[in-house]
C-alpha cells in the first residue's frame, strides 16, 4: 500500500509530511506551534517573498553558483517567479502571527520553492539533496534580511493601491463640490449653528483633506525603498559574498521596477523598524480624515424627519429587522469602523516596533499583520 506521506528530518528529529504538500518539516512544526489566528501570511507578502527570492537566486547564479547545474538554476528561478505571480500562495500556510521574527514564514517559503523546483525537475518532493530549502533557496540569506525586505515591497504595493483609492475619493468630492456650489446651508462649530456656507464648500474641504493624504502616501514610499537585503543575520553580511551584497538589491530593483536601494548601514537597518511606525502613522492620519468625513456625512444625513436631514445618502440595504422602511448609513458606518481598526493596528504596530532587542526585532510578524 502506497504511503500518503514522506518522512523529513531536521535537528529535532523526524516528522511525516503529506506527500502532495509543497511545504516541509519546518512548516509542519510551525502549524503545531502557532495555531493563533488561523490565517496565513498576507498574499501580498508571499508574492513579495517570491520577488525577493528571485532576486537572490539571480544574483547567486550570476556569481557562478549552480554553474554546473543550469537546470537547477532555471527551476529555482521559475519557482520564484511563480510565487511572485501569486501561483504558489496557497502553499504558504504558516500562521501570520508567530514566534521567531518571521523564520517560520521564510522557511515555509524556502520549502515550497525547493519542492516546486523539484517538481519542475521531474523529481519527488523532499529530494533536498538535489534542491535544498536552505543551501539553495536560502543561500546567502537570512530571515532577518529577506522578511523585512519582502514586507517593504508588499507595503509599497499596498500604498500604491491605497493612493489610487484616495485619488478616487478626492475626485469624487471635487465633483460634489461643483455640483453643490450654490446649495446654501448652515455652517456649525461645536455642533452649534454658526454662519452660512455652502454644501459645495464642505465637499471641497473634504477633497482637499484627501489630497493631503494622497501626498503623504506618495512621499512615505521613499523610506520603504531602503532595504537591508544582503545583511543576513544581523546586518554584517555573515556568509554572504561581498559581490552578492552589492548586487542583490540591483536585481530586486530591476525585477520590480521599484527604486530600491541598499541601506548604508545594514546593521542599523536590520535592528530598527521605525520606518514602519512612520508609515503606520501616515495610514492613521488617512484614517482620521476618513472617520471625520464619515461622521459629518452621517450627521448631515441624520433623521430625516427628526434630525438634520440636510443630505440623503444612497439607499444601500434595508436597515432594520423590526422597523419597516428604515435605511441606515451603512457605507460611512463601515468605513468608520475600518478607520477605527487602523487606529488599533497602529498602536499594536508601534509597540511591536519599539520592542526590538539589540540587533533584531522579533515581532515583525505582528508588524506585517497590522500593516498589510
């Protein structure tokens, strides 16, 4: 009877791994150790890991690694490209909240890429004598430089998507500014009647606030482009050739089209995560704008008979299981809750980034959970 598992070994012993799985023994241990959120790493982080591993593989190949085994080199690069293209995401299953500074995610990625490379070579999973998760996929790397680099790449892509959404909000309120330019209403301070204004002016103020958020998002990408890739364990470049350290960021920049640069001080860049606090603060500022605008819209739409009733928001769904005809402002309510969640994430992220010790911060998985 054919077994449906393979036996893999590590320094702690042996464990069975389902035959069809691309992950290996380290991931099996991870699943046992960290049943915390029930959610794998964010897909954007996994894809970014594919890009980082591809840059490392290409750099190693350019230095003559696998010179005598070009088929292996091709298989590894192909597997990395597949991960970068979101084709292997389902196989990275480590819980997104974990101990070890992200080692479980990095090893999960290494195992998946090794076994996918073996598939491409026509070999069985687990043939690590042919393609090793550590000696090939993770060659000249550490979790401590690949994980934060992948997180920076994922964050940049997320910020660019967010910027597109903020632009859409800005333009929508600019349209409303023109539409309601001549609609006179009462302006209020401290929720009390003040002086006359127009609904158009209020919409224009919202548009300007989102414009400022848009600029903040655009500018904060600069910090994220500085990476510690090549620094390996603590930023000293231990076990990595000098040429690898100097070339690998160039490969990442060429592959992604993003202007990454190697940090001048790799030791400092490995231990300090303040850039993520800065980015999270900008996201919090955006969330504050969003919450304020949503609150104003809900107040202006209140009633309509016994409230302000100055505007009517589009009806999106019935609002009550007991009061017929009631319709609630569900869209600004949902957006408000998203903004509130950002405030909470920012607090958790700040604590995580401030809790590093000496040469490393062990809490990057929480940073990734809060940021992406």
